[in-house]
């Protein structure tokens, strides 16, 4: 086998330009596939980051009864010991910040029109450590507490014809089933990457909500920010582990992890995975044809050499194996070159990304465009690429190799 490999290695580079062209074609296709896979997974990660950074956090903890009726945001099922739960969660070294929230359903009116809203009572300072809403606020994220202030989604404000500094009436059901209404001053507008927040988001301080909806210290959920991991699977695993620990030690609570939400989200992204799968099939088909052509040309250009090898005692199987090894070498080198190219694309997209604001400024894409689009690390693809590349090369080389093994020795030696 060692002798066959040495001969195959020499023959692969005998026609350097032809081999290099095949390898470059293969590397370009595979590298482009790795880059596109990273980009598509980065788009999925961007959608999940919206969930983590703007609405649900890495882990959201409520009582089990509250979670059962969560769609109605009930005020009957508050956390029994929110401070103790916060302290427990902060013991996890992966946790970066913890905050409390109370969600409630209300209605907002400008005096003429009224719109149902999803309102959230927050501690402004702590909430800003968990979520990145403040990055999208025009105006301020609450002030000195002198007035009853509210921060609204930009779309909601537009629907009601509101601007910064305007007053708006917010009405809601209190903890004790009474209906209350009061005027709030609009001090901030949110234009974020989460349409739900833009169109119906309302945020008030706990200090104002205590009296407005008679909270009396009631907190319905704890939200947790965990350290960001480069790989999505690692991030999901971290949140799953913390949620499982909370539910184990607090059986009466429900902890919804980023991993649980993320898996549901990614189910919707399977169509994109199918499309990129078609890309790799086309790329492999092109690469396979190129390798088959290279090996076949090598067979016809080395007919006398094949005859000499047969005369020296090489069997048909060894001749076939020789050309299969040559194809395997081309496939392996091409796959490695593709991995290097894909790795370079991955690193650029992960650590630099594409500034969508600069690239698509003024373009009407039909969807909201913000910030930097980054890729997602997927190291398992590198191993898959090498295995698939070599397999395709071996399959493509099989027919030319069989043709070479069937040549008669006398005919091959007479060939000029």
C-alpha cells in the first residue's frame, strides 16, 4: 500500500495545473457552503438573540400555575420569595444578571382611540442589565421618578399619534380585580428588532405600578441573563442546565430556558437547512465530475505506464486501487482547502460580521433591517466536509479506476 501511495502522490502532482484547478473548484464550493451555513445559522441566532436580549431572557422563572395561564398575564400567582430565588440563581457562575418583572394586560388611550397593550412593570436599572432595550430607546429609559412615566413601542406610539413628552391614559385590571386608569408621560420610544415590542410594548416602573395596579410587592417572574456563548448549542445547554436545577430545587416553579424556546424556533428554520443541503449536493456533483474527468485524463495519458506496472506484476485490483488513491488524495486536499477557506469566512462573519445598516441603508427589503449580522460557529461541519469530500472523490474515481484495471498488458505496452 505504501508503494501505491507514493506512486499516486507523484502522479497527482505530475499535471499540477489540472490537479490544482480541480482542487480550487472543490475548495471554493465547499468553503462557500461552510460560509453560507454559518450565515444562515447566524440569522437563526439573531432571531434567538432577539428573544434572549429583548423579551424572554436566557431563563424565565414563574410559578407553575402562572405558566399555565401565562397568555392572560394573571396577577394571582406571584413568586413567594423572589429575593431568595434571585440569590439562588446568582450562585451559578454563568449568570451575569438577574431582574424581576410583573406583566399585566392593559389598554392605552390618547383620548380618542384605545389600543390593548402588553405592559411590563420593571426595575429600570436591573432590567437594563438583563435586556438590551435601552440600546433602542429614543428619549430616556425612565427618569427621576417625579412623574408617572411610560416607555412605549415606536409603532404603538405612531398608532396613537404620540410623541415624546405627550401624556397618555393607561388603564388596567389591578391585583384585586378592580379597574384603574391614570395618565402617564411618554419619556421613551422603542424601535427595536422585535416587532411585538415595537407594536404593543409598554414599560412602567415598579414604583408607579405598585399603586397603579395594587401590586404590594408582587412579582410574577424572574428573568436571567447568562454569559453569551459563541456556539448556539452551548448557550442552549447552559440555560437548560440552570432551568433544570431551579425546577429540581423549587418544584412549585416553572423555569423556561432559552434552549427550550430555541429548539421550537429552530424547527421553523428547517426549510433553510434543506435549501443549503441542495447547495452542497450541487457543489459535490460539480466536484465529482471534475475529479472523474481529472482521473480519466490521467488514465489515458498513462496507458504505457499502466502496461509497465502490469508487466512488473501489479494486479488489476492494485491498478484500480492506485487510481482510487489518486482520487482520494485530490478529494482530501480539496476538502482541507475548502475547510481552510470556510474557516476564514466563519471567523470573519463571527467576529466582524456584516453591518446591515451600512450595506442596506435606504434599501426597502420589506422587513426591518438592523445592526450587524454575524455568523454562527459550527465545527461539526468541518469534519462532515472532509468525509463527504473524500467519499465523493472515491466514488467519482471508481469508474476511471476500473477502466484502467481492465487494460490488457500487451495493448497498453504497444500504445504510443
